[in-house]
DNA sequence: AACCAGGGGTACC
DNA sequence: GGTACCCATGGT
C-alpha cells in the first residue's frame, strides 16, 4: 500500500541530511528508509513534486502526515521571509524541500543529548548502536526501534557504557530515569507553553538550553525556537556581523535557522 | 596523527 | 553572571 504526496516542498534527501533526524538512510535501491514509532517506513521521490510513502492511508494520517509536518505550508513560510536578507534567501533556495519534523520527544531528547561534541555521522552511529543493543525488533527489517525509557532506565551505567557514548552516558541515564518514573512527562508537556517546556527539559542532567531548544523545534514543532550551536553562532558572527537576526524573524525563526544551518555547514552530510 | 565535533557541568572569580 | 577547563569517543 502506498500514499502519494504532491507538493514542491518535500525532499526526503534534504530532510535525511538536515541534521534533525538520525535514523533515515538511503537504501542501495534508491529508497529512503526510516524507523520511527516502532515501524519502518520507506519513501521515494517519484518526480519534482511527488513523493510516494509505502504505508496504509490510516498510518499516513495518524503517523506520517504529522511526522513530516505535511499540514504546514513551507512555501508560505519561505514567502514570509524578510525581504533583502540575502543569506537567508540563499539558504531557503539551496535546501528547498526541507521540512521540520515532528519527531518523538523521547528519541529526540536522547539523540540531542548524544549529539554533544559529535559530527552528524558520529551521532547516527551511536544512536544506531543504542538501538541495536537495547531496541525492540521492527517488522520488515533487521534494524531496531529506539529503546524505551523503561528499558534504558533499567540498565546500569556500566551496561550503557558498552555503547561507547562517553561522558554522555550518565546524562542519558538520568533522562531515562526521569521519564520512566513519570517525573518528566513528555506527552503532557506538549500542552505546556514554550518556556515551561524548555524549563522542564533543562531539569535533566546534561540538557542545557541548546539541546532543549532542539527538542522544542524538532519534536514539539515550536517553530519560533532557534537552537544556537557552533554553526548558527558562526552564521551570526560571519554573516550578520555578530548581531543575531533571529529575534526579527517571527514565528518561523527556527525553520529559517535550519535552512541556514545547512548552508553554513556547506552542503549535505558529514 | 593531531584536531575538533549540532554542549554542558563545575570551579573558580 | 561571566569565563576557563574538562569531559570520552570517533571522523577527518
């Protein structure tokens, strides 16, 4: 079964390489494969404005339509960008087809805890290793689901160390224990305003503002939030003379940020 | 083979 | 409240 999405603003490859998700890969036969919600999804770009998703219509409506944020008009977001902002305009053009995903909060929190001082490639590797070691099987693939908070919370630090997460190991364990115990209710937090959500996430040991902002943007679709990492720091310093343009970008500042992140990194992958 | 990576905690002042 | 310094591991 398959569902087709007809839009000019949906490019699986751009999304795969965008640095917001870490479990999307290109298969040898040119399909894009991702694991989320304990399931495997394959998709393929069939033309300049058509993407095929291999799933049932019910799964599309319940999971993948929200996941890919398909009810948001990215052409309108691009059109709303401030005029005369050359670097932003270029960033929007270069990564046309990018979308900000609505990923699962738990996985997103963990992935960005692990992202500290790592390249995208290294993040992918350690996320996948964590899944291989502690995740449940997924139908139709040898790849595993992202481990549940309960599973990770039940591990000793020594057991988690086998995934070679380095100094991030206790951070991940603290996140797992807080979520598994209900002390940090990631589902309930979806109803909270941005500042409450941010503060709650920052209670986890090893989660600072930057990681929390990534979770707000890439899981909770708080599109106004701009994670300031080394690359965005570089954008501000090099392209905007040290004065952040983001406060003037309005409700989609975080979306613009992601296009600029990609441009500043200079292309895809790595 | 050094150097550095989508940072954050801690110890100072 | 600001600033060095360390953290553990893998790519380049």
